[in-house]
């Protein structure tokens, strides 16, 4: 059962600061082992999960929500480095993270004296500001008088009223795991739903988090976007998750039930022929064999048949019935309407931002 949305609970600012300091000292990856009761309850309410069942990405989402409340600036940038959330410092030891935050604060290479000065004077202020921002993020999720969740444009958590469920990946050819996904239902029957920028951003964050917590490092040589919306996703993931790897672009054109690749506008660099792994990105996957057609085209363009192909998609079709989504808080990937398409493409693995009902979703600005 999800954490209560209607009760803010009682939090003391100094308790949250103490817990944040403890988590910073041990590192975000060890959150489950650190004694942080106040922070754990706060994150549980922010992410609508039980405090005893929080996972690493829940803590990361909670902290990102707080940093969103802090706004852009020096304090939030330092906080992102201190907790290893900033893309360029992920996986570093807490001692190294403090050194990097010191360098960011003083805008110069850190020595022992500057690290010690940062730890004593500036770090407590940052943790205090982060704790206060956590409380603001939590309060922003409650509408005064009725206890319902309200959309907020300020951060990735609470930025969308879309519910979150779990997508269980248990197919033998893919890594077994449970993915957090958004549930997107049509606002009106038989009408395509256009996502807001906040919802689009939350979907990309889901994809990035799934890649980050995959369990092993995925070395992608080229991220290929299918059409303009797929290219946008590929660009963001290439920068956030794959050290700004090369980008490719495939444009498709449909006429009736037929599909062709528009070679005049498709762009694939020389990295394709030597790639050891590629990431395909698309905005949605339904029941049409677009993905398999793109894969066949990549083989013809020089991609070796044995090269692992990962797939990141914003929206996966859960059901062709626009009046309902499958019941429950978790979904079996093998039962989704789009699963035969994913299986036919012979992918190395998949990442899914959200599940959708027919007729599907549109990106912001109606990108294609």
C-alpha cells in the first residue's frame, strides 16, 4: 500500500538535517543500511511508497524533488554533487564527492584545508537548505483542505498527477527486474493524450534511472533516435547516461499500413559499423512492426547482426482498450499489447518510461 498522501506527518528540521548528514557520509547507495528514520518517512511520502520498501531510486527522486524546490543555483548544484546525483559524479565515494563539492564551491582545485573549511561551514548550510526544501516539496504535494496530490512544475517528483506502477521484466532473455513506470490514460475516450513538459521530463528521468540502476554498466557507442521525438530522448540519454556518445537519427514515413525509411533525412555516422552496443530510442511502441523494420535497416546500413541493441521508449502500449488499463499496481511485460513487437525485434533489453492505453500519447509541441 502506498504511503498516505493526506497526512504530512511531523518532521523536525534538525532531524532531517541529521539524517541527511548521515546519508551523505555513507553514500546514497547505502541508504537502506543507514539509520535515517525521519528522512526515510519523508521520502516515502514524496514517492508514495512504504518506508520499509524504499529503493535507491526512491531516495534519489526525493532528493531531486527537494533540489527542484531549492531552484537553480549554487546550493542545489553543490547538493547534487554531495549526494552523487549530478551525472558527472555518479558512483564516486562520499569522500571524493565532498572534494568535488568543495571544488565547485570555491571554483578551484581542493586541498585539505579547503575541504575541511567546506565541511565545517558550508556543508551544514547546504544540508539545512536541502532539509527545508524537502518539507516544501512535501507540502507542495498536498492541496489545502482536500489532501489530494497537486501538479507542480518545479520538480521531477510531484510534477505530474500521473500514477506510478511497477513493470515486472521476467523474460528469460532480459535481466529480471521491476521498473517504475508512469500510467497514462486518455483524458477523453479515443483521444490521444499530449504530455506536458513536466510529464515528459519525468518519463525521461524514469528511463535514466532504469539505466543507472540496471546492475551493470552499459557501454553504448551510439544512441539512435527514431523520428524527432525519439531523437530528443536519445540526445538526453546520451548526455546523461552514456558520456555524450555519438547520435544517430532514423526518420520513418507511413502510408496506410506500409512503412518506409526516409533515407534522405536519416543520419547514421561511421560509429554504427564498429559499435559494440547501440541504444534505440522511440517515443512510443504499439503493435506495428516499426522497431523490427528499423533494426533491419540498421543491419543493411552496416550494423553487425550480433551487436546488442537496447531500446528506450517513452510510452509502451499496455492495452488496446482505451477505456481501461490492466488492474493492479504491477504489470507483467509479457502481457502488454506491445510485447510481441519488443520480442520480434530481438533486443538485448528494454527501458520503459510509461505505460499507455490506446490511442497513445503525443510529445509536447506535437513532435513526431
